[in-house]
């Protein structure tokens, strides 16, 4: 039982370290060949949005809106991939729980 508690404590420490790593990591998603880029933390917080002047057409706001959405989605996908690769080794593929019912 004591060995199990030590393993759980070690896993908890590794999980906290992985979460801290994700919080400080940044990923960038782009759309329109780089006309719009979105930067997010590994935790999914949007931190920056860059729009190239070439993407701005007052007569076609819908395209710009679509590019922004696409860039944010691309950054979100990258953040999810980063989270999976960072947390996977810590959780051992348990999907965030401990593999026990109710957790």
C-alpha cells in the first residue's frame, strides 16, 4: 500500500510539472497562407492574434472573419496535440484519470 501511495505521489508531481510546462508553452496556428495567425498557450488561452494588412478588405469582412476562425482553430488543434504529447507520458494513456471507476 505504501508503494502505491509513493507511485501516486510521484505521478501527481509529474502531472503538476507537465501542467506548468503546458501553461508556459505557446503554439501558433495560421490561415490564408499566413495572412492571419493566432497564438495560444498549451492550455488553450488565446494570447495573440495577428492580421496582415493584405487580409483586410472593407468590402469582404466575411473572408477575414473566416480566416480568424480558421487560425484560432488551427492554434487550438496545435495546443491539443501539445497537451496530448506532454500529458500522455505522465498519465500513461489513462485519459486523465487513474483508470479507476469514477476517476
